[in-house]
C-alpha cells in the first residue's frame, strides 16, 4: 500500500500561477508524462497506468469526490505512477503544467455544454490549443473522444485550422480502459474520436 500522498497541491502563490513542478512529485521523474484531463472516476486512468508502469500519469478533475475516489483505488492497486490534481482543466493546461512537459493528453468526454448560449464554456477553442501546444513535447499527442456530434464537429474544425497539429489515427481504448461514459454510450450513439500530434 502506498504510504505517501498522491494528490498534488501548489505549495506557494508562485506555484498557483505556474508552472507547477509536476515531475518532482513522481518517484521516476525521468519517465514520460501523460495527462488524463477530466479523469472522472478514474476507470481509464487506473487501467492505463497499470498497463504502462514506465509512464507517469497525472489525473486532473475539478470534483474533489472524484479525486478522492481515484486516489483510494490507486492506493489499493499500489499504482505508484499516478498523481492527482484537483483543478479546472483549462487552468491546469494554460498555467500549471510546465512548458514542453507532456507526452500524451487523454481528453475523453469533456462537457459538451449543449445549449447554444453556453458554447463559449467549451474547453476546445484556439486558446486551449495554444495551451496544448505550449505543454506538449515535440511529437506529443492528444487523444479526444466525445459522444456529442456538434461538439465533435466544432473541435475537429478548431484542430483542422491549426497547422501546429497533424491528424493521426484516432486512439480507441481497449475494453478495460473505456471510461464509464464510453461504456454507457457504446451502442447508443456514435462516438467521435480524434487524435493529433504536435508538429
């Protein structure tokens, strides 16, 4: 059983403004960093981290009860390559994650904000792509999935207009890595998947 905290917390005002020394929180800071942005209940994060012990995984979610649940499960599974951060997704990528530090982003089923008047709250926009580009290593990847067709069309268009990213084959997780959202929607509605590489 892990006997040290898995949750990251900025320790100073400067760290809240970023960048946060994320790598120092891991036992093997030289390992590549993957970020599960909006990790939810952690089904994907826990399975992926168990499959890839040579990768450090940072799970980010804004809901404390979800972070606590993932932490408890990671402890029971003795997954030393997981750390967790409770913060809003855009703020984490735009301010807290260090430049050129992330090899892979997994962004599965972000809030689609389906009402027209709320579309401005969606995560994917040119400013967020700026933050992704800033934090990804060269050749780093971002994998996205959503069940909301209009949101998928919008985020696909945002990526298509940005020449700093190149489309690659979409990542399709194996069954044990499917999020709770994905397991619910499979067979009920098409799931849009998009993966890109930072050029």
